[in-house]
C-alpha cells in the first residue's frame, strides 16, 4: 500500500476503537493520513491508537459520543486546536438495539436514531465547513444491508440506516459545488466484536454461524478490512467522479434474495 497516498489529509473515524471503524482508521493511516479515532470507549480507543502509533502511524484518540452535539463539537475543537482541518470524515459509530416497531421502547428507538442517524448528521454538519476551507473533501457514511432488506426485529436500526442513505444522497447534491463528495458503504454481515458477542450468547454458535454463512453466496462473513477497502476507495481520488452513491459490500447477500 502506498504510504503517501493520503499524506497531508486529516481523517476522522467515529466508532474508531474497534471493528469496522478501527479497520478504516488503520487503512487510512497506512496511506499517510493523520487519523483521529473518535469513540465513546476510552479504554479501547486508547489501546487502538497505541497499536497504530507503535507502527509509527499518525493516529490520535479523542473520547467522543456521537449522540451528543456538545461532545462532537469538542472533538472538532480539539482538532482545530492542533491547527488541522478535516478532509476525510468516516461516520461509522452506531449501536445495534433490537425490537419491532410495536415492541421497541421509545427510549431505545430514540437512542438508536440519535446515535446511528443523527450522529452521521452531526459528523457531516461539523466536517463540511472544514472541507470548504480546504477546497474539498470526502465524507463516507457507514450504512447497512439492512437499509435495503428487512430482518426480523430491527426496526430502529433499519430506519436509521435507511435515513443514512437518504441523507448521503441529499448531502451529496448540496455540497458537490464545494468539491465535497459524500458516499456510503452498506456492509452485510461483518465479523466485528458486536457480532462475535452474539455467538457468545447463543447455545449453538456453530449452527448459527453456518446459517449466517449460508445466506452469503460467497459463503462466509465479511471482514472489517474488506469494508475498510471500500471506504478507502471512496475517500481517495480513485473515486473522484463518484458521489451520492451507496456501495453495498455484502458478499452477494442481497442479490441472493432468500
């Protein structure tokens, strides 16, 4: 990988302490970007940054709650205090809380929407002014295959991810005149710590794993690094004529359709 592709770029990855977020942060840092991992989990975030710094990558951690406007503003205040302007914004942070549209508690519904959808809006709202000052930039939002197909019991999560798709397209139109491209990646089933926890909590993890593998024509789960590659593509000049798009990275799950 060319370690100078993103030299001079400043990237923020929300939810960057682990899983898809960490893979994105690592990928961007390996290409020479200054990367800020923004995550609510300070212990994991600090450990992740130390791992990247041990490889002499330019990585930093700022404890951040994307569901809080004040916390997000503090993140950007810290960035600006370093003399930096953000040029790449990866809106990845999310919570996965289940419940159908009738049974889900209103508090849970609001938490999911405020984190997963409004958190993305806050990321766009705060990063775009920096990008305007820099003469352009790239926003990549992490959506989900669940924004295209229903899965039992995930009403708030699906609604939030569908909202991300609509917001991505609308923001792409609004900010294209400023040389700012806004796209999204919609992953399928990815082997993240969140999904690993599910296997730890069920009685027959092997059977569940096989069922999940079988819904993908590729025959396996995706890896966080594979999503990070798609994010990297959208965050660099390789995709310079692409904006307002939702790239599905799901191992063929949606086209299989069963």
